[in-house]
C-alpha cells in the first residue's frame, strides 16, 4: 500500500502519482488523461475569447490545476469507489467547461454579441430549476466559476480578492464567501453579460450585502427572490409561491420569453429520477457496507443541485452508471476503504480550501464520512402535472437550498436534525466544522457539546476560515483530529505518513 504522506514534497507538486496496483493505476491515469482532454476541448469551444479570458481574469489560471484537484479527492481509493469518484467528478468538469465557455462567449468585454441577451444571471447559491421553463435562455450562476469552484480547486485562489475587499474597507471578520464575491467585483473580474439578475435571501447579512454590491456592479434589472426564512410554517407557502410567480414574470418581461411548462415538467421528471438515485446512495451508506464516502458524495450533490443536473442529461446517465456500480459492490459486500473504524457525519460548512479533508480523515484514521450537511438539501419530488402544486414544490426546494436548509427555519433544523441523521446513519462521530467567521452556528456551540455528550457521540471541533488558508491552515485543521484520535481514542493511524506532512503550498 502506498504511504500517501510520502508523496508530498512541500511544494505545489507531488513526487509521483499514487500506485494502486496495475489495474486501478491504469484506470486512474486514463481518467487523468480524460480530464486533460476535457480541458483542451474547452479551449476550442471559443479559443480567442477563452485565451483573452485567461489573461484578463486571474481566477481562470486555477482551472489548470483541475487534474491535481481530482487526484486529491481520489487518494486511497480502489476498485468501485475509485470508478464512482471519477464518474462524479468528470461529469461536473464537463458541465463546468460548458458554463464557463458560455460565459466567455457572452462576455461583452471581448466584443458585443447576441448570446448575452439570452443570459439570466443567478446568485451562485440560487438553484436554477426555474430556468427549465426557459429553454431558449441560458441560466448562469455569476459567482460559481470565479469564486465557488475556484476556491475548492485551488486553496490560494481567493487570497487576492479577500485582500482587495478588506483594503477597500470591509471588516476582516465577515464570512469569506460573500467577501470574495465582493472582492472579485472590486478588481473588476466578473464577465459582463446578461439581461437580468436573480438573487436570493441567503442566511447571513454578508451574503445579502454581497448581492446588493453585485447588483450595482452588473447594472442589470435585479429580482431578489426572498423566500421565507421560517419555512416550516404552513402559512408562508402562499407568499413563497407568489414570489416565484413574480420572479417568472420578471424574467419574461426582461427577456421577452414565455415560461414553457412542457419543458419545465420534462426537466423536473429527470430531476425526480436523479433525486431517487441520490436517496438510494444515502440508503446504502446507512448500511454496514457504504459505497460513496469522503467528499465525493457532497461535492457532486451540491453541484448537481445548484446547476441543476436536470438540464443536462449527462448527470442522469452518470447517476444510472453509478447506481449499477454501487448496488453491485454492495451486493458483493465490497468495502469502499481499507479500514473503517468510525462512521462519521460532517456538519456545518466545511473549508473550501480543504475540500478533501474527509478523504484525508479516511486514509489517515479510518474515519468514513457517510454524509455531509450540505448534501442534505431538499429531495422533494416535483409535481409534473399541476402547475400550482409544482410551484409549491419548487418553493419548498428553494427554501431548503444549500446553506439555507439547516441555518434557517429555526435551530431545530441544524441541532435536532444532526442527531436524527446520526441515528439514521449509525454514526459514532461528528466532524464539526467551526467556521470562525460564521455567527449563525457559533451561538449553538454549547448545545451541540452537551447533547453530543448525552448521546455518546464523539464531536470533534475543526476550526477553519472557509476560503482563507492563512487564518487556519490545512495542517492546523488536521491537528485537531490527530490530537483527538491519539488522546481520546488512543488509536494508531492507518497511514502514519499522513499525520504530519507539508501541503501549505499545494493547490
């Protein structure tokens, strides 16, 4: 077995690729070549504009490190788990390259074009299910490529934008996510395009202020889809549906298009099927033979939910392939990792600059992460026949989108929900990410600790600063788990080379 920690050199690169045996090493290398093929193909979608973009937008260079990003998330994987991991990430890459290519094709910085008039910009955390009703338009999440994905791919990528907005006067204790979004505006690195802009009422004041900042930056007609915060109350449903109707009319008025219910229902049927496959993944992970652990499940789920995958058939095709692989491996009682000592849940937002933290925990200590809080967004099936009922379903989904599902609607959604999930997945451990700039979760620290103790669940607090690795490094995050496992459990690591290694400069 490869000692993974020995692969690190203290620089951006590794000594060599991980040896996984002949069959799995060849498969992994083949997938590495496919990633480069997809990146090369992306350049040829609009070679002149994309070349200009590389020299105009600093964040574009981070996408050249995509193969290294996938390598980090596949470390230690073998057999079926390795194949599922690559299928998930490759689908995300293919879809992302299409989105970014369309952004640059529509970017007015590189010349006037007709495509820009077909673009509806969305806040990056705002799912785009509504765009299924506008097949002639392009829904593009404005911050997804410049901020969200870059911060996951390259831990250094957001530092210039954080510095820019803080030099502008923003306090350093604001959540780095909206700070980065505003910082990209400050240095003028968003592609300029679109007929209108749809934002959302996110769970914190920082995100609301970032949306208002970008409203002034893009200078587009803006609709703030302000769905109810107390979404568990039945009385708010009528208001939420009306807000969605107003949003649809806003898009129609600004683009001249009419909402196509037939196409919308067709896409939502695909979404329902994808939701079925997602729930089946969760059911398998509740058993003694989970098949998709680490960060793989969460990152794929989050992306497919936001895009959403229902408007790209490749997601459904991959879900079908993954489902067959997963069920076969489960039937054969195949293990997804070498050692499973602990069944863990990840709760609270994890660090973007260390998205493969769960992969490290599995390889180093045998801590298998079965589900992530950000995966547990809405899985409600959409009504695909009745318009009014379908609008209620989409309201339900938007109210329970990424970051909103557990931090809005009352503390029970984040506190009581955790213990329910632990029971369902038979988890004995929670990796509790403590985002130091998030005031929402900080107020519940004492309740989490007391209730975890009552239930006999091990709670490991792991501080991070979401997108700024200078505040709390990856190494410091790992040290929290190392100390807990050595002092409380008195365990020996599965791979001792991963206890202490230098990855401060790596992507």
